[in-house]
């Protein structure tokens, strides 16, 4: 028995209803884009406990990464060229088209380019851009990246062999961190399809696909040679995991003062300096995560762009003690400063810093 509620529709009424639904969807999408543009402009995602519009869309609105990227790009395009909103609303331009056209709208007569893209498919818009903004031919280049047969045999059948110049690594037992390129500053977001891909394969197993530079390739081969006694198989995944262990330990020591043999704490006369022992304890206490909590109880989940923030501002006598320092991501550090000193004052300070 069919459960589809449209089962009893005759053919033409069904098609008519689909047309109405599609038109309604375009109108709703345009309204969503307009609302997102205003939220993004005011940076209201910060008060909600997210450090970027992208994270807000994925974490709060439950968009996929691809959906979030396209809608944010469209929202920012609408802020610059408001006529795009009407084109989305009446179905003359789809979101993929907006994303493709946005980099070129300030290089020509935007209205004329948008008119030429009306009711065009993705492929047609790509060809339109190529005709209006031609680029040089890409050089013919084939780079073969040798991969040991043992490594390829260990990969699941679901992971295709990597193309020339691309390495697939699927053995790491370390949980993959999301790419920072997905989660950038409020100005720009790179296309999801252009970033290296980390794909879950099974519990605690991931496939990594990336394109190596010649230098990275040579460094990997050199590391395999130096680790030949401890990793006789020269397994790329094992070598990369060992390299990341060393890198993370070095970064944690430099940025967070995490070390097995801490030095004796010394007092600093500089009010803005955060001593190593304070950084170490604050990092452990806050769990390496931004401590900002929104009014509805959502704690910012950012573990990137973290800064050691004075609970009481230095200008108001704040001190760099364990109790007086907290972890904040850059966005929420700035939000706190704006709430304390005023948006105009902070914008002026940032302008001076940018020109100085």
C-alpha cells in the first residue's frame, strides 16, 4: 500500500502542485538568505556561542557543510548585489550559480552578468564565466606518487585508488580534526570540494586524501628513511602519525606550556604577559576549548584560534593568574571587548592596528 499522499493526484494536477512547491521553495530560500545576510552582518552567531557563521549554520541550524557554504556565499553576495535576492526568489538564479558568479561580480557590469546567467544551468554558467574571464591553459603535468602494494592492499575496497599526485592514507587510529578551512574568519569560506578530504571508514579509522607538493613528498620519503629501523615497512600512515605526535607535542609546549618537566614559575612585570605555568593550568582547566557560554547555555565548541583572555581587562587592573585568565576563541574575545568598551572604540583600535 502506497503511503505517498500524492498517490491519488492525477498527472497534470500533480505537476502543477510540484511547480507551486518549487516556486515556494525559491521564495523561502530567498527569505532565508536575506535573514542569514543580516545575522552574518551583525555577527550575531557570536552571542549564540559560535565563532563563525559557518559553525552556527552547521551546529545550530544543522546544515551540512556544503549547504552552509553555498548559503553563506549567497548571503554575502546579496549584501553586495541586492538584485540577486529577487533572482533567487523567482527562480531565475540558483545558489550554485551565485557561488560561481560571486568572484566576478565586481570585475564587470554585475547586472549584465547576472542577466546573462538567468535560468542557466551550472555548466552553462561555468562556460559563461570562461568566455568572459578566460584563463591560461593549465600545463600538462603527470606526477606519479609511488604507493607500496602492502598499503594499497590494506585499504578497504570502498576507497578508490588515488589519482596521480594524490596520497590515500587510511590507517590512522587518531581521530581526524575538521579542517580549519571549513571554519575560517567571517570574510571568506573556501569551497568544500577544494579542501583535502578526511573520510570516516570504520570506527577509529579514516581515509585521508590530499595532493602533495614536491617538498612534502621529499620530506615524507626522508622521514621513511630515517624511521626505517622502527617502521621497516615504511608505511605512510605510520610515518605521518609519528610526525604528528612530534608536531603536536612541540606546539602544545610552545602555545600551551604543556610539558612533563615544567620550570619554576617566575613573576612577570609585563601586565599582558601570561606566564607559562598560568597558560598550562588554564589550558588543562578549560580543556583546550573556548569558554564562552551563550544565554541559552551553549558553550562555544571552538578549539581553534584560541587566545588567553583576561577575565578582568588589563586596563582595569586584571592580572595574569590562573583565576584571572580564561580561554576564548578570537571571535568571542573580540565580542567581550566590544561589549565592554563599545563597538566603535574597538573598530577604531583595530583600524589603527591594521594601518600601524
